């Protein structure tokens, strides 16, 4: 009646085995502690690389708290002569930030959930079900999403306007949802094609239907992959510029990247305001990534059961 | 059964698509009696939030009209006007670009409303100078070419032109006089080079290089040449003096070190930042930088019209306001456009060096209605300078010298001009090669327009 | 139920009636693909077909008339020098967005996972991973502004460093020199792209059995040997995912080119999607732009198909190998 107990046991068995291994590994690592200078060299190299990669962002922080005059006089590479929060305030007021933030947030979350859900369904059918012609279906999905945005913007625009969704945020949820779905389908189905048969068989013997197998057996194991996808999709939709530019035409529907762009008038650019705006618009996506990235390494994915 | 579902879905979606494509045939939109007006605008050159203030005053003067504002951005209008202005929920009046490749293009697509009747009715034909009216008129059936014989598809409310800004402090420090003739200008640049100073703040990626090139060409051209180049009245001879002189002079200035040879990849923002930082004594660029130079430059600055361009000078109107064909409130939209040309709004533009067409002679900051005052008081200290600035433009208008922009003939010209002139800046091409490249793009654009 | 019991059961059933068993195991999945399929058809397939239809016309867009001209747009493409430049530039984009990030990403993720993670703990390695990933979070519009500051020929950070620390007298004009600009664009692309393979590969490594590494370490296999013998084969599916998605992203790249060079100087950084964009929105040659987009789509389809065939073959080989073992 409930989730197949044998499956549960199998998964639980694997999990404890893995945890035990991790523990042993940690203990041995603690015991070893060799005074190897190489390890510091490698660490320093990695940290250095991280600093180089982050350096453009330091520039952004540097210029977010300068006055416009300071920026003009001393250029983008100097330290601010005083800490100036006017840029931040300007951006907040000029763009009505809370509304833009809420728009970005719900569009990204709903769209990412939609994509992950659809990807899971597709991958379940293609990777595990090996539906006939599955390779072709994946290929078709992938190829269609790879079309340059210019290629379908005209037809899409007419279609959505014909059904009265001209300035609706749902257009973005749907379009991004479907486009991201193809990527998710591809990734999940290639991982699921290595899904351990014995688990599925066990579920079947326990009389679990396809629906219950998906949520009881497959999903728990694919959780980490789904989390990765969710993060990617959230961030991609958060930063989506092209479709939002065309479909979201009024202030109350627009997202944060559009708000930043609206500050860039023709031949007008208030650099500190744009930097401050970019900075606070970056914070939510970054926090989101930090919170969820912890799930990335908890790797109880398909292969671990091999 | 599965097959039938598939067929049904395909048929359904195909018919939806056909229906939506068929829906875009041109037809007159029925007008509504409701007092409602949707205005779409963005921060543009010539005083960022002036439009916001104007709209506030209009609201106050017309309490019976329900006004909706759509705050958009320049990139958004530039890329998507063709789509957003034809939608059913398009605004009634919108701030948009100017020129054949933008307003003309939309006019030829049937997206914009013909405003000629309103122009007569409200007397815009009297308010606006002749050369400026050209910018508002396009031949919708002829690929949307800008032409004095075209119909009104947009309304300009202020001007723009290209001039020279000087860093007076740098000139004084080096004992060099502000040049008043073209010869003086070349001498001054040479003197700076001799002292090891690159004289011109420049960029090759946006508009500075093509505007300078056009200025040079115009100095050897006449009005008929402009009409031929801009409105395709006659064939243009690319081996004629204006073109050869412009390319040769441009290249000479690079070789002599007047124009920095590493500026080909820079953008306008780089140029203005460096000029305001006091790194260069001279900048050839547009009237839209007046506020920025005065605010951000920590030095005494001055400006002149470019010597040699008294009779033909690069410049036009600022952005045009347009009315989409789908608007249900065209009469109200026209009333709002007329309001933008009224003395109040025009005087406000005058106080911000915004080059108005219809300001009163005795305009002043104090006489402005409260709604129109700049809350930041940005221009309060610059009133004299702003007046001089407006006068320089007025003089060019009186000479009927406004000769539009070099990229206006067709949409591909902007990129082609920059590409050709980048070749001159980095020394990769000869003046002849650059001119040939420009010619090729010009002829291609012409044939795309079906001429 | 233990594993041996399951597999014993499995064998019995298989021997009994393999075909029926397989069929039962594989049936009932079809309906799960329906929602995704409908979405794909409506949002992607129909517009795609409509796009091809548009490419057979001379159309200025909007409410103007469409004139059917058959394959004329495609014939024009063949003689269009810029079209060929844009596609050959795609090769540079693939190097910058797929090849280099893949190689760096493989090494980095292995070092982070197998070395840093082990020696300094998981927190250090996931912190570093987050740092490498940040450029991916940045909207391209903002990244473009930042890189303009870095690459600026006169005041840019790189040239200041070159002039200040290395005494280079004639600093390069990164974005203005047609021979250099493409490398400048590539630099930004590599920067923004590295984090993506690192994150994917590290999550892939998470499911590799740590015992494999431990056994190899006990056998005295060095880091490099473990990398080639365990890491690479184990994360093969993800490597294919990264190769495919990055290659496609490289073929489609638009934002960085738009922000940094607008295809210039002298068309040296023109890429297909930007060229099609110019025709769509700059020149209002909708039909011609649609033709470029269609060719790009077909090229992408071919590239994607080739990569996926390789992937399937490699997966099939692996299954065979597993059966033989």
C-alpha cells in the first residue's frame, strides 16, 4: 500500500553505506595531515584563479558607491573618494525596485519549477521508459531550443497577441519553461539511462505503478540533479533579457534586467546608478545559488547505487 | 487514437498561427470616445526627465483625461518598436527614434498613423522650421524615405546638432587660442601634438567618427548634395569632392596624431568620460553632451559650431513622438503632441539647453510652472551658457544648415560607416577603400528600399 | 530485500519470458512525454516552421506586404561575404565557449573534488566552486559594461597593467584592432563560461563511488592516473552534456558581441545570430534575417546530431562492455 518497502530499504541501505564511507574517508583524512607543501601551492593557485575570475566584480562594487563626478574624474579603476549611496537610492526609486524584484522572483521560480517538472516527466519516459524513437525526440527537443531567439520571436509575438497575452508575464514563464525544459530533458534522460534496473524491478514487484515509481523511487535519487537544474533554470530565467524585452512592455510587468536597461537611455548612462543597480539585482540570484549549492554535492544520484 | 490527438493539436495550432498572421492586415482603427491616453516614454538625450515633468503638467491641465504612463527604455524601443507599437495594447503616443531607418521604416510597415491633418489643424507647419519638418515627413509607400513631400509620421519637439567642445583650461595652460576658423583648428591640434598631447577625445564604435566624417563632407557640399544623399533625389557620386575630401582629411588627422589611433573600439561613454576627466582639450560631438560636460567636467569649457560648417551642419531633431495606427485615442494623442510644442514645455527645454523650436524670447527659469522645474536644479547655474548654446543652434536653423545624420539613408549605414572609419582609425584601410566600403553599403541600402 | 535476492529473482523471470517482461517494464511511460511535447510543438516547432516560411519572402515586417520570392534569400546568402565571415567566427566562439572551458572545467572540478575537497574539506571546495560560478549569474548587459572597462584601449585595466608593470609602450587596442578584437571577445566568453562545467562536473563526481578512488589510491595510482582512469570515464554523460550545450551556446552567442564590439571593427567579430539580428531589427530585412536564422538552426541541428550520435554510440559500447564483463 505505502511505498514499496523493499525499495525503501535498498535506498536506505545505499545511503548509510555511502555515509559510512564518507565518515571513514573524513577520519582517514584527519589522521593523515601530511606536511605536503604541494597542497598549499595548489590551494593558492585555486584561490588565485578565483580572485582573477572575481576581479571584474570588484570593479562593479568599486563603482557602485562613487558619485558620477568622482567616476568621471578618476575613471573606473580608482577607489571611491567617499562612500556614496545615492546610486543605490536612485536605482531603488527610479525603477520601483520591490515590484521588479517580485516580478523577477515569481517568474523565475514558477518557470524553473515548470521546466524541472516537465524535464523529469520527459526524462522518465525517455531515459527509463525508453519510449520508441526516444533518441529522436530528445534530438528534436534539443535542436528546437537551439534556434536563435530572432528566429521565433516574430511568430511567437503574433501567436501570444492573438490569444490576448500581449503584456503577460506568463508568456515568459511558458517560453523560458519550454526552452529550458529541453536542456533538462537531455541532461536528466542521459543520467536516467544509467538508472539501476533492480530498483525499478523491485518497485514493480511491489506493485507500484508508474506514477508512484516516479515519485517514490526515481525522484529521490534524481533529487540532486533536479536541484542543479532548478538552480540553472532559476538563474537563466532571472537573467533572461531578450524575450522579456519584447513581451514585457510596461513598468508593472517588467523584470530587474529590464529595469537596469531602462536606465541606459540613448547616450545617457549614469554609471554609479547602473553599477549599484546591478549589484543589488545580483544579490538575490547569488544568495539563491549559495543556499542551493549545498545540495549539489550531496550526490546520491543514480550512479551511486551501481 | 493517439494519432488523432496529434492531428488535432497540429491543426489547432496551425490555425491559431494563420489567424494571428492574417490579423495584421492594415485597416483603420475605430476611435474611442473615452478620455484616456497611454503615453510611452524613456529617458532620452536633452534632459533625462524633462518628459516626466511635461507629462505631470499635462495631467494637471487635463484632470478629465485618464493618463497611463509606460516607462520604457531606449534599447527597448530601438529593438522592438516594430512589434510593440503594432500590438492591440500599444500606447496612444510614444517617444521613438527619428530617421528613415526607424520612423520611416515603421511608417512603411503601416504601423504609424499619418498625422498630416493634425499638423495643419494645429499649425505645426508654421511652428517648426522648414528643414526640421523634413525630419517628420516620410513617404510611406516609397519604402518610408524621409522627404519634404512625405506625410507627417512623427512630431519633433527639439533639436540636436554636432559641434566642438573645448577644454578652455587646457587651451589656456598651453597658451593656445580657442580656434575660430578651420585653419586655426588644425593649427591648434598640431600645437597640442607638438606638446605631446593628443588633442581629440574620440570613439569609433558609436557616432563620433561618422558625425565628424559627415561634417567634413558637408563642408565641401551643397544642399542638393544633401537631398541626393538623404532622399535619393539624384544618384550620388562617391568620387566627388565631399566624399574624397572627408576620407582624406579624416585619415590625415589620424596620421598626424590629432585623432587617437586606438579609439576605434571605444564607445561614446568612454569618450565623454575622458573629455570630462580633462584628458583631452577637444571633443567633436553632439549637443546632447552639454549638461554632462558642464556638470562632470572640473574645468571651464566652451563650445563652437564647427568652423566650415556654417551652411551645412550635421544635426536634426531630437527623438520623434509618434502615434501608432492601433491607437483608439488619436485626437487626444495629437493634443498631447501639440502640448509638447507649447510655450511652457518649449521654455523648459530652453532652460536646459534643449534646443527648442518654439520658446518665447523672454523665457526664464522663474516663469516656468512648478511642475516643469528641474527638481535637481541641474541647470540653474548654467542659464547664460545654455542661452548661448541655444543661440548657436538658432543660427544654424536661420542658415537652413541642418543636414541630418550620415546613417539616415538606410538602416545598414550606421554599421557600415563605423566599420569603414574604424579602418581609417587603425590604419588598416586607405581613404579610397573606406569610401568604397561606404559606397557599397549605401547602394545596397538603396536597392533594399526598392529604388 | 538484498541485491542478490533481487538479481536472482530478476534472472528467473528473465529466463521465464524475457520478451513479455521487457515489454511490461517499458510500457506506460508514453503519456509522460505528452505535456512537454505539446509545449514544444506550440512554442518551438510551429514558430520554427513559420520562420522558414518567412525566410521564403521579401518582407519589411509589421503590417507591410509579404512578397514570396522562393529561395532567393538563400541564394543571396551564398554570395554574401559577411555571412561567411560570421560563420567562420563561430569556430573561435566554439573554442572560447566549449573547448577551453571544458578542459579547464575538467581539471578544476577534479582538483576541487578530489584534492581540495579531500585535503581542505568540502566547504573550501564548494566555496571556490561558487566563486568560479559567479560570472554565470551576472546579466550579460552588466558583464559587458565591466569588460569594456577592462579592455578599454586607453584606460582599461589590462592595458594599465601592461603599461605599468611590464612597461609595454604601445599597448594593444583590444576592441579596435580587427586582428585582436575576436580574442578580446573570447577572453570574456571564457571568463563567463568556466563556472558552468565546473558545477556540472562536480555534481557528476558526487555520484562516483568514492571506493573507486580509494582502491586506486591504495594501488598507488597518482592523481593524474586516477583522473584519466576513473574521473573521465565516470562522468562521460556529463561531458557530452557540456560539449553539446556549450557548442550550441557558442553557435548562438549574441550578448557579448552586442555589448563589446557590435560585430566590429570591420566585421571582424560578426557572428551569425548578430548578423541575423541586424537584418531583423536594424535593416528590417525580416525575410533575409529569417534565412540566416534558418541556416544557423540547420547547422546547429547537424552539430547537435553528430554529438548525440557519438554519445549514443559511446553509451552503447559501455553497455556492451558491461555485459561482456
